[in-house]
C-alpha cells in the first residue's frame, strides 16, 4: 500500500512541476500577479508536504528552502526579478532530478542543489523580519480588515471536517492539527456528531471533525498552508473571531446560542429546534406592516434561486476524477479493438443467415460497440495544451542563450489528441520551435532596423479538421531564403539546376537528410540533423508536413495528424483475390474506369474527372498482381499534398472500421504499407500508405505526371 502511495505522489509531483514551470514563465511576464505567486507557492508547498509525508525527505528539505523564498515574495518582502525566476526554474529542474533519481533515472547533483539554494538566499533581504504590506482577510461579518502585521495576534475559528476516506490518501488529520499547534495558542474540540453505531463503524474510515480556536501572529496563509495538500479531501472553514482589538468597536461578539454551541453545552440540533419555534424575520415584517407579503416572497425567491445556481456551479467545479495508469488505457483500447473485429464478424454471420433475432442482436452489439469504441478512445484523448505548455520553457531558455527576445503564444490548447500521438509529437515540435528561434527570428537590432518589434513571436495553434488535427508553428522572422535553399539543393544533387519547381517544392528540400543552409555550426543547429528527423517522425504517425514562407514576414509549418492511431474509418477495396484498406480521411470520391477510358488517354495513366485531369496509379501493376483484369475498374480519388491522385482497384467494397495491427519485423520496411487489419471473415487486409505509394510510383516512373505535379 505504501508503494502505491509513493507512486501516486510521484505522478502528482510531476504534474505539479509542470504547473510550476508554466506559472514561473507567466510570472516573468507579470511579476506583480499575486494569483500566480500563490500558485507557485502552493505547488512547492504541496510537493514539500507530500514528500515529507511519504518519506522523500531530500525532496521535502530542498523544496522547503525554495518555498521559504516564495513565502517572502508572497508577503511582499522579496520582489520578483529575472534572477529569482531563473534560479527558481533551476530549482524546479533539481526537484525533477531528485524525483527521477527515485524512479531509477540516475542520481541528482547535490552540489547543484546547494548552488541553487545559495543563489536564492542571496536574494533575501538582510532583515527577513522586515514589515510587509498588509494583506486583506475577511472578518466575522464579511468586511475587509487589514491582516495582522508582525507581532499582531489574531484569533481564528477553524472547522476541519476531513472526508471519511482521508486515510486512504496517506494523510493523518492528527498530524495536521499538531502542525497548527506549532503556530500559536491552540484549543481543539473533537466533534463526534457523525459517529455511527459501533457495529456499523469501519476502522479505516474517519468519522470525526474538529473545531479549533487558534491565536497566532503567523497570518491566515500559514493556516491554509497546513491543509493545502488535503484541501480536496476535507471541508475547511476559517473565520476571524478576534483580530487583536481592531474589531472591538463592533457589536456583541457572539449570540448566546453560538457561544453555548462552541463550548459544547448545547447541541446545534437543540439550538435549531428552539430557534424554529420563534417567528421568522419576514413574518415579523409583514405583521408590523413594514413590507408587503409579495415583496417578501420575491426576496425569498431571489435568495433561493441564487443558492441553487451557486450549488450547481460548485457541483460542476468539483467533478470527481480518478488517476489511471496509461498502460491500463492501452489495454482497454486494444480490447475494444478486438471487440470491433468480433462485432464485424458477428454482423457478417447475421447477414448471411438472415435470421431476424440474430440480425437484431448483431445491430444492438454494433451500436454498443461503436459507443464503447468512441468512449474508450475519448478517455485516451488529452488536450494538446499539455504539450504546448512544455515549450514555453524551451522558448524562454533558448532565446536567452541566443541573445534574442522571443515570446510564445498559443491558440487551440483545448484541442484533443490521442496521448500516444502527443508523446511522439514532442520531439518533432521541439526541433521545429528551435529552428524558428535559431533560423527564423532575427536579433533584436536587426528586427528594429527592419521595422519590426524587437521581440519576436512564435505562435503555436491547433484545430480539428475532420478526423485529423492541424498543428501550425508560425514565426514572424526573416522567412526562408528561396535562392539559398535552391542553390544548396542543386549543390547536393537533390534537384537539377534546370528543374522548374514551385516555392512549395523548393521549401520541401529542407527535409532531405543532411540539408542545412547554416553558415556555421552552433550548439543549436547547423549540422543538417533535425528536419529530416521531423519528416520521418510525422510520416510514422501517418501525418503530413507542409511549409509556407514570405521573405521578411516569417514562416509557417503546418502538420496534419490523425486523431488516433488505434482505430480508423477506412475504405475497403479489392484487387484480385485480396482486400486492401485505404484511410477514409484521404479519399474524396470513387469513379469508374473502363477500357474505353484507357484507350482515350493514349496509354497515359490519366483520367478525365468532370473536366479535370487526374493522374492515377494502377495498383495491379504496382503490386504485380496476376490474373484477369475486370472490364470496369474503380478509381479511388484521393487528396495527397494538396493534389488529386487516383488509385485503380478492381472494385470498392465500402466503408470499414479498421483496427490497426502492426506488421511483423520482416515487413516493417515494406514501402506502401502502414499496417494490417483483420476482417469480419477472419482474413487479413493490408492497410495502404497512400503517400508512400505516390512516391514509389514517381520513382519507378509507372505513370506520367501532368504539368506541375
């Protein structure tokens, strides 16, 4: 059980470190934002508290040092500065290294940790007890009252009601109360109103809540910090009942009933029963003729309505969630994939037998399987913003390393992608962003000379497009040098000096292995390694990558990626005795191809589709399939790299839900195939990689391309 808690802590800590990094980068832009400062402090306080609770003492001790600095920031004793952000980001990396060491990822450099702490301590004022600006806290009647300064003692009433299952999270309420005792004069009363009969009690549950009276000069934030890592597992209320004399001009401190309840001399239920025998405020107003009945009803209606919408809002904000290991989701999706295959087989058997009862069951199973598939794939979807947020640190560090001023903006962070695709996208996006900053964004002086702001911008955007996601990386830099790319491509023999190519085709040369126009090699780029890796990574995800650029205005890289790699909608076709699968996202339409059409094209693989000339690839010839060719074939018209290309097959069977299976090692490098699937009759159909087939056809010169293709 302890190992389970430790694993939960590590998962939560990695998430908190990601949040901490994002908050620090935001804080650098808005150093006076107290909300962001609070987020930074809470993240570190949670890591420290949870780390100490689960035995990660080195992490807790190191984080405590950093937390102490941000406690002073929060209290106005230390100003947010670039040095503070830089050292805190380094501290964040050190905490991650300590976590990685626990997970078996190598040791953390203790000397680096000591250097970071020493650097942070230099930022502290010589007199840490220096007075800070007062913070406003709520008094007992809801008015704003200045918080206590150093030496001012304030008395708080604290109601701490932990969830019954709080022990399962590893928290100990008694330890939290003892931590409160260390803040000042503390009195604690345990409330046992929720205790069930002894025979119904479970030893692992908590049935007790506590009323605590605390007089302290530490401030309300110190109290909240005690409960910060169990705030989701408890009900917590903190009220100021005495602030050292500043509220003495108010009316009576408390009503008699409240004091008796607080002392335990009167049960809350008894007080409510006695009070209910008295007339209500509205009834007294009506009796005295001060307010009419209708106005009372209207006020009560408003009160009830606001209470209801606030309750609804609260219930929406506190939706329950659970943490599930990623491998369990992968197993679930694999099982759903097998179920889809079995369901297709059941539907085929039902159609052959034509039995009403069997058909009905098959239709119901198909409906349920479809819903289960969508939900299972939806569970594995993550917002792409989780990846975007990681790149802010990259932009922050790299721009400073290169002496440039660059900010990153994002759009469409809520767009969702399969988690497996997101993980594989990380490295390609890192390469592209590094290229934007190194090659695209100019130095501040050069930008100002060109009439641009000194600070450059890298913009990441994501949007859904059918069953795919479009991701664009745009910079407002110098743009691509068409002539330099052309000259380098000719020099490396990638293109002929006499070739007539569009800008798009010339820009595509930078994806060739070893291609680089950099005049010098740096730690960032210049070795010609990167863009070809990006292209291969995107191709492996069945995606496409496209470049557009304007000199002096910037460059945009657009990546099109499928939503998931597990189950896709496809088109099932037949060639000879075998079935093949084409991704439906690339298919536009299907048209007939007769012997007369072939004769009219004079031996060229071109089809006239409503006045447009479309080149096509006869897959029988491509795959060297023998056998009699049908008199009327089908051309599947697809859109690949913004150009229409046809694929000739014997006949089109129809749409198909395809569960993708990986090919064995012996077939992984076969060009034109991206996987296989099992059909309803148990046979195997190969999944065609259409962009690769186009490249292979170009290379083998199996068909002639029309002008511009």
